[in-house]
C-alpha cells in the first residue's frame, strides 16, 4: 500500500512536471477529452433537466387526471387528422350529463374553456392574459396555490357570479402592495368583475401554460357573454377520487362508455373524442430522451477518441524521455508493476484534468443559461459529474496502459544505455 501511495504521488509530480514543461502539447491533447466530456455531460444534464421539468409540470397537472377533448396529445394519431378535425369539442351539457352518470366523481368533474380576452384593470389593458372559465370543482382537481383571498365558491359558480382569481403576474403588474388586489375589479366586456383571490408565482412551464398570467372565472359567468358550442374549444377535466388506488384502465373505460352514451354513438362507430392523461406525455417523450442521449454519446465519443490518442501520444513521449530514469529505478529493485502503475496513474491524472475542465465548462454553460432564461431550470447532478469523472478515468487508463506496459518491460541495462 505504501508503494502504491508513493507511486501515486510520484505520478502526480511527473504529470504536473509534464504539464508545465509542455503546456501547448498537453493543452491540445487534453482539449479532446474536455470537449468530449463537455458534450456528453451537457447532453445528459440537459435531458435529465428536461425530463425533471416535464415530470414536475405533469405532476402539477395531475398525473392521473383525464382530459376529455377533441385532439390526442401523443405524437401518434390512431386516425387521420382530417377525421379528428370533424370531431366536436365538449359542451357544458355533456359535463352535467357526466356528473349525473358518475355521481361518485361529481365534485371532480369540470369544464375548461380558455380564451385571450380584452380585460382592463384601473383603465389599463391587461396584455397577453388568458381567461380560463371553470367550475368550482376545478379547485378539487388541480393544486391551486392561493396567495391571497380564495377560489370561487359553489354558490358563485352555479350562479355565474362576476368574480375572478388572477395569476401572480397580473397581480404584480397592477397592484403594488399585499392585499391590494382583493376586492378590486377588472372589466370584461363592460362587466365589472370582483377579484377575490390571487395565485402564487409559478414561473414558466416546460409543458402546459403557467397560471401567472391567467384569470379564472366561473364558467357560467363566461357563458353569459360568449356563445358556447361544439366549436368553442372546451375540454372536460376529470380527476379520480382522492386516496383510492385507482385502476386507470377501469376509469378510462367508464368515462369512454359514458361519453359514447351521451353522444349516442352506435357500437360500430369509433370514438369522436379523445381521453388524454398527462402520464401519456412522459411515454411520448421517452424515445426523444434516448435519441438525445445517444447523440451526445456519439458526438462526445469522437472527441474523447481524439483526446485518448492525444494522451497516449503524451505517454509514449513520456516513456521515451524517461527511459534512463526507468532503467535506474529498475536497477535499484523497482518491480515491473511499480513502473506500470507510475505511467498508468500519470495517464489517468492527465485525463482527469481534461474531465474536470470539461465539467467546469458544463457548469459555466448551464449557469449562464439559467441566468438568462427560467423556462427550464438546468442543473448538473452529482450522477452526471460522476459519469464524467468515470469516463475520464477509463479513457486515461486505456490511453496509458500500453505505453506503461512498454515502459515496464524495458531491460534496465539497455534503458540506462539508451538514455545516455
């Protein structure tokens, strides 16, 4: 163990000495390793960050929530798009029919209608706002983070009261102090709407639309000022019961059967609606994750191949330059494995320097991206750092083992003579 420790220390000293004496050669040789590790770790970090952000957004939507609509969410369509185009959007009467047919879920079924309205607050127009018309049951389906006030009540919902809950960005743009928004009004189509609640800041989302610039109103209020029909773009949202082990296949089958009965579809007719579940999106993106990871490994692999040959070249030169020293060490009793370990450790150390530089480049790049955009939060995980370090060590070992073996096999007498 002591010899191994001494060998490691000497290898580090020799490697550092080689770095100092041959800066340009070493820099060019290690550049391939750094670029390779940068490519691989960057892609791994980007993919894992993208997956984490999408999974978090899907959890916020409700992983097992069912969205009944016109279009499928997945990339693969089971029927031609022109046939899907003919489908009707859900209408409020279908929501009421579903609640009657599924009384055990009546408080977890709502309609959702979204539009970009012309809304004013304090005589100023609210730009880029989205108005979302839902029923009071929406609060039971999605985890709304109320900052101040409350969501609208069942009475306000069924009566179509002129009340609203606004997102954080709208609150932040139009109200300066905490509590200012509650009780104030916004104007929609000439109607004053009382603000009864505000939402916490969510930030941008990878999937779906953040609620920071949204205005939630009762669906019946919305229907008073808009014509709602099968072309209105509505969807039905259904959440399973809380706390139960829900069989999603059974739930989807129940919803499908009821929707077919409501729309009076004959047995031989295919569905004219789609049942979408957020978890399907994760399955849809899975092949993309694999392709991105593969691309990163291929691009980084070529760079690391070049870097590995560069380190091997350094090690061959190092063995040649230290031939006399190897001969002296062996004449003093140094074993072959001791010489072998010296050069292997040196190669691994050189490769690790390139790997550390590559990881530092990744961290700098991800930090810069996070500073200018909050659409996706990129992070460098400990696992990806370990992958980068591990790859560097493997490349260093593979690049150094042959030169190290050649140096260990030198005859001490011939080595001393050739170095003179």
